[in-house]
C-alpha cells in the first residue's frame, strides 16, 4: 500500500467519512465499520497520534523529492545525448570544400613564427590516437615531416570529439589539407624533420584518400640497412621494443617504386642526384660550355662491339645510342668549342652486377685544347672538386638523411683539393706489390679495380683518383695513341671507392689516322652511320678530348648505397623492364 493510501485510510478511520481516494482505502474503511457493528465487538474507533501523522508526512515528502531528482537526472541525460548528437565542428573536417587559401610548403615552416595560422597539404605518414580526444599525426611533404595535433575541446573549440575520432580513422598515406596554429611542443619532436614546431589543427580535409592495404610497409622500408648481424639483433624502435630485420627486399621496392620513392631517404637521393646534375652544368657553363642534344636513334653502333640494342626503324634496323660520342666530336668539328650533354645511354650488356644497368643517364662533355689533353684533365679534376664541395654545402641534410638508412663512411678526397693522378702502369705496380696478378696491357677487372681502390685509400687516404695512359688495345677506335709509346693511349678513367665512374680520352682528330684505327679494330669506316662521322674529319677538326660520366654511379658510390639501382628512379637491367 502506498504512502498516499495509508494516509487516506487513517483519515477515514479518524473521521469516519467515506470519501476514499482509492478502492482499497474504501474497502478497508467499510471493513472496519462492519467490525464495529458486529455484536460482541469491543473495538472502538481510534484517531492516529500527531507523531504518526508527522512521520507519514515526512515520508511522503522524501518520496516526492526522490521522484523529482530522478526526473531531473533523466532530463539532464536527455539534454546531453541531444547535445552530443550535434557536432559543432562538422564543417572543419571531411571532404575538401572549395579551396580559399594558399597552402604553405612544409619545409618553409622551419622559419615560421609561433602562433601563426597556416594551411598545409601533406601526406599522413603516421597516426597515433592517444585518447578519444587526442590524436597525433606525422605529416610528410617530400623529404620534410612535421607533427600535427588534433585535440578535441568544448563548443568554443574548433575540434570536436567526432572530429578527433574521424581523424584517427584516416588511412596512412592519405593526402590532406589542414589549417592550424603553429606551436612549440613541450619537447622537440624527434620523429619529425621539423622538430621545433608542431601544428595544432583547426580544420582538416581529405584531398586524396589512400587504400588501407599497401604492397609494402613504409615503416619497414625506412629501417636502416645493417650488415652486422649483432647490430640487427640489437636494433630497437622509438618505443624501445626490438625491431625485426628489414624484410622489404630491393626487388619489392623496385616493383612498387611509386610507394618506395615516398620515403624521405629516396626523396633525399633524388635531390642529391639532381644536385650532381645541377653542379655539373653550373661548372661547365662557367667554363664556356654549351649544352647540345644528340639523337638516340643511330644507323650504326656508336661504340662498336655487340653491346647495342637493335630496333626496327620502319623497313630497316636502327640502334639505340651507346653514347653521344660521335655527335659530340662532330659538334667540335662544327666549331662549337666546348659542349656537354645530359641524356640517356643504352648498353646491351647482359650483366646483373651491382653497378651495371642497360639504361642510365650520361653526363658527357667534349672540348678543344691548345697544348695537350692535360688541360682537359685539369678541367675534369676541377669539375669533380666543384661537385663534391657543392654537395656538402647544398645537400648536407639530404646526405645525413641517407646516412641514417644506409650507413657508410664519408666520401674522402684530399683536403688540398688536388686529386690523385696515377698512370695505369703505377696502378698495376701497386697491385703486384700487394700480390695481385695484373697484365701491363690488359684492362682492369672489376675485382682489381676495387682492390686498387683499397690500396689507394690505405696509401693516400682518398676515395677518388685518376688513372691515366691506358693500353691502346682496350680503348675504342676514336682514342688517340700515346706518342711516346704506341701500345698506350692518351686515355683515362676516374674512380670513386675503387669503381670506375668516368671514361675519357684525347680523340683522334686526323682523318687518315681515324680510318687506320677503325680498320685495326675491324670497324668499317664506310658503313652507314659511321661514314658521315668519318667524313667530317676531312674538313679539319681541332685537337680535342672529353669523357662520359655515369650519373647514377657517381651518386651510389658517393653515398655508399651498395647498388646502383638505389640511385636510379626507374632502373633498367637485363631482368627489369617495369614499372
């Protein structure tokens, strides 16, 4: 029976009235009256005491307060649910609306002022949701990274809980545009290249969404390549946990090159490669060279031999240029004086070694001289000094980035800037003193080149040297014989870390001698594709010399990458024609 019913019952008992509030109370009152009317009943009507009524009133008041409090809690919960359903920051994230701001480059943020409001477009390299309201992003643009913070607040904030949850659900490598305030973190962000600042996000939109599953994990592709087994076992990540040995093979990297090129290391290699080309051109332009552009479809093999790609050219055969050599020399005959070219070179060499490719970028030059080809050697020496110094000055950060993934000894050259020059005979003598068999008139094998490089490093403390006066028999038909010994030639190779990166020589500039040299090597001077070249010397050509440099070889040996394919954006070798 409820409190109200009890109270009604008491009133009926005390007043004898019949105005009951419920059927149960009325029935109770009627029952009491019947008992009073029964014969022999000694019961008499009694009124409740004042204390009992007071007690009942307090109990009623307590029940009413309890019910009111329950209604208040339910009402508050309903209001909170309604408020949560309304996302006050819904306009600050999602698909990109019409752009109204110019995005900044991430690398420019190194010099930005604190509290500046900026907009950037970048890839989301990594996502870390610390709580439901706090998410950290590592943004990447090229080789630069910066941390962004998405922190949900109240209605006055530009970031809601839903916005933080949505951000945490983004797929890695998605491209976003975000606007935020530049702040200094409590501690430098060591995982980012820009560690002194972070971006507190106000808006974030998707520019291009990435799939969830990638053919390779960028985290694994970024791990250092360690040769020592003990170092591999001790390798740990930022969280202090042991990391497994990198499982991303070079083949997997190259098969998925679009993804692989995104790593800061590959971005840095790309810029260093660009730097070598840039410095090559700068130096030559300062020294009076003009850039030329030569054809890559030839009627004959430009270097002779069988290492040439034949292609169908309408109703006849043509060949991919093994070098721009013939046209460089014809440009000298055309009184161009000093010329250079940067372009593809094709070699049909069925070699799968660490330093050979079937297509690479050649840095070629040719120039006239007044006294002897030593003038050309001097210029080439100055060229490499300029390149090596320029890389240090302009691309120090990129070199440091590469070193983190591909640890290698720093490339050493003499502090004086004067490069070491040895004759071929001196190199052979050094090999023999070390117990290596070597012939005076045969070309150096790859193994002997590397062995000589080690001997030079030990003796002269340099990774770069020049070898001059090669045997004539191992050089192409256009190479000038040495006047002091017709078994030798005025030719030279340049070496980095014991491997050839440039081959060059003084060229034959007399028409009769050129024909003699060609016939001695079994090359027909009247053949299609060579006749025009040979005939050009009938009209007199100045003494000249030059060389061809392999761009990818310079890069992979300077950085100590171990394989030339790592220095090529899209490498081609006997096994690879894709992507």
